[in-house]
């Protein structure tokens, strides 16, 4: 089941994100802040935070939003699946859900940004397998040698 994220599960989701081993401490803090922002303001401007559950237990999360000053372009800001159940199709299920929600809101395009570092190689393959195209790369965006890779899909 995929459902709106509850405020009470913030710390569980933060722990799940940490457990994936790919996010920096600054990103983990940003996730906590984002969940607070979503509660206070984001949900009112179309931002969506969703939790994927299996047997009543949260095992995945996604956060997506319409991109300001565009005509129906959206961004996926977060997606992760618990380390213990990765590579079993749950990430694909979550991303399909996100796409369906955006289509039903008349979204036209979804952009996803990630890092060029080797530890994100499986993540980049995941987006390619979900029919995203690598649209752009901004060299040294996150830090020297850590480029931003932008994936794009027309919905
Ligand atoms: C990226 C992520 C959301 C994908 O979800 P998932 O449930 O693991 O992926 P799926 O089972 O739906 O798809 C598997 C495919 O994705 C790729 N993949 C991504 N992460 C993988 C992992 N940890 N282990 C194996 N394959 C992985 C592979 O190409 C795999 O295809 P294959 O089985 O043919 O080799 C998840 O692995 C994750 O949370 N990773 C860490 C956090 C992260 O990188 N988030 C995105 C930041 S931009």
C-alpha cells in the first residue's frame, strides 16, 4: 500500500534514509526539514509525501512536487527503499505511483536529479530501467568531482 506520509513517522523515515548508506548527513537533515515544511506549507502547494508499506511496516518513501514557474513540470525530490528490501521491485512500484499521481494532476514532465558518484550507479541504472533519459549533467555541482545528473521523462 502507498499512502500519504504521517508526521509521526518522520524519525522512522529518517532512520530508513540513513540506513540506505548513500545520503550525506546534510541530506538527512534536509529530509527532516522537508517533512516539517511539508506539514506546515508544502502540502498546501501540491507537494506530496508518500510512504510505501508492506505488512503494515513503512519500507519506502517518495516526495514530489510541481516545479514553480513552469507549465506542469514536476520534480521528484526524494525516493528511497529500506536497505533490507531493495531490488525487489518496490522502488519501481513507488515511482509508478508517483507518475500516476502526477499524470492525474495534469503533470507533463518529471525530472529527477542525482549524483554521478559511483555509489549512485545502481540508482542511475534504476532510473534508466524506468524509462528515464539522462538529459543533462552539471559538472562539479554537489562538490568538485561530484556532478549532478538530471533524468527526464515525459508523462
Ligand atoms: C534506488 C532505489 C529507490 C530503487 O528501489 P529498489 O526497490 O531497490 O529497485 P527495484 O527493485 O524497483 O529495481 C531494481 C533495479 O534498480 C537497480 N537498483 C537500484 N538499487 C539497487 C540495489 N540496491 N540493489 C540492486 N539493484 C538496484 C538495478 O538496476 C535493478 O535492476 P536489476 O534487478 O535488473 O539489476 C533504492 O534502491 C534505494 O533506495 N537506493 C538508495 C537510495 C537512493 O539512491 N535514492 C535515490 C536518490 S537520487
